[in-house]
């Protein structure tokens, strides 16, 4: 099974992700061990904060990452993770972001640290998303499961999809059981066909925010998810995005926790 990771902070020394050139090599090595054949480098860009000089420097670092990744037979595409705020209109209007290379897809996030029981992700997000769409880009909503402190509002996620958004989920949300609400949100999205892409949001070469697509895939196979459904989220849709094509809308068969032993063994036999 091959994987494509469309969300990761692999380009070193420019945000809170991979910190050094040496760690970048270790991170790419781990990605290779996870059967990653392509990835998008998505450094953080904050609306209202990052300048044109920052964009230029980020692209230069991603180019260096591309050269390095040839040693691991991994294709690198440039991109970013754009933080949507009240300054998004100006940021987008001035082209101060990096869409996925040669595409109109743009990874977008919201600041989870501003959320509280009295302030909802749903208050302003759609207004910011409209600004991205009006500029001619297809928003990919990064780690959508993280924006709900209470049980996830599936109707709102469907509303975002209807607007044209692609929904991305982090592997850590269902691999790490420390945050039960986050885990339950991720499973709810999967069970209701509301995830289009699964990615790592890699920030380091080791630990829970490192390349782990193989473990994530195996975990969901064990939970009984349809293999073709998983293939769409782990490989086919990421490839569609890199080709600037419309994604496949996942349509899972009902999760079967009693999947036959032979099916499990075949799917889990990933070197």
C-alpha cells in the first residue's frame, strides 16, 4: 500500500515543525519507511502576519527539501497551511500564501486556541472560507475534527462540503486516545463519509506527530473500515489533489468489525 501525505511541516527551520536539516533527513527516512511516495510541505502562514519575503524564503526551503527527498524517492510538492483570521481577505488578495503546487487547492486552518465553550468555530469560519473560494481556490479544511470542543456538528461539516471544501483528518486524532472527544469526533466523521483525506500533520521525526500513515491505515483496517474507502482517503484523493482534479466522494460500506480474518491479514500485510 502506497501513501501520499498532503499535510506536514517537513520543511525545516521555518515554523514549529521539523527543526533542522538533519531532522528533515530523519523525517523523510521515516516517511519512506511508511511507504510515502509523495508529500506536500505545508508550513504555517498566518493571515495578517506573514509577508512576501516570508513566502519567498519558504519556497526556497521547500526547494531544498525537494532536492533532499530525491534520496528517498519521495516527490515533494510545495504548499502551506493558511491560518484563516479577520485578515484573510487581505492575505488572499495579496497572494501571500502558497497553494498546492500547480493546483488551485489550498490547505486552511482555524486557530483552535481561540475556541472556548462560549466561542464556536462556526461563528466566522464560513466567512473566511468564502474569501478563499471567491479568490478561485478550493479550500482543504485541515484537521476538521479538532475544532469542536463538544461532539462534532456533522451537519456543519456537510455544509462546508456543500460549499466546496475538502475535509482532511489527522492520523493522531484516532491513533492517540488521550483526548476522547477528539477520538469520537474522528470516528463520527469516518462513519458518516465526511472525510476526504487522511494526513499526518507531521511536525517532527519522532513521537506522535511524525510520519505514521502505515500505523493509521492498519488501525482503521482493524476497526473494520472498507479497504477501498481507506484507499480513497490515504492515496486516491491525495493523488487527485496533486493532479488538480476533483476528489472522489468517499462512500463506505457499513463498518464491519467482524471482517473476515483473511481480509484483515491481506490488508495488514504491509511491509
